[in-house]
């Protein structure tokens, strides 16, 4: 069975309470429930992980090589700064979709650059938490043809 890891970076554990005008009121638990239900519908396994620590995210990406077929990654602020995450994605050579709840291109200039986009299949941004199912569908289609 096709398996996708949905990996969330720093501060995503605060979804629903952190800056709700920007990130909405739905929690990461809500997102997980929605994605697991979609996984059942699509016939795929969906796993979840979240960490506020860059090294833990790198470790999770490395672990994907033997467990999952692809990654949906909301790297949070590490998107803009982490060469380590970029190199981990390139190193495991699994398809990855970069995800953002907000439209990072309509925000502060430092958010306009992504270190990980060059090693990802694509980017989903600005659709709120509805971006998660969009990314899952896109990655599933890529993996299953």
C-alpha cells in the first residue's frame, strides 16, 4: 500500500491558537483526522509527525526511505533557512511536496525564499489547512499514476 508521511515543523503544533487570522482555527489534530479520512478514501496509508527541532525533522525524512513512498512537508520557518532539510529531501530521493497554510508570497519578504522548493515536486500555499488534502491528492496521483 502506498504510504505518505505528512511532516510538520516548528510551531505547527500551535495551529488553531497561533495567529488564527493567518493560520485559521483548525488544529493539527483536525488536519490529521481529515488527512487520515482522505487516505482511507484514496486507499493510502497516511502517517503524521511534528517537531519543533530541525534535527528531528531531518531524522524523520531519513526514516522515510524505508517506510514511506513520499512526503508532504510543512517545514514552517525552516523552509526559508534550512539547507539541512533541503539536503535530507534530496538525499532520500523521495517525492516531496512543500506545503504552507498561509500564502508565504503575500507575507514578509524573508518568507518569499524557499530553500527546499528546488528539491520538491511542487508547492501548495495559501489555502489554509485545506492545502493538506490538496497536497495528499497531488502526491498520491504522482505515486500511483
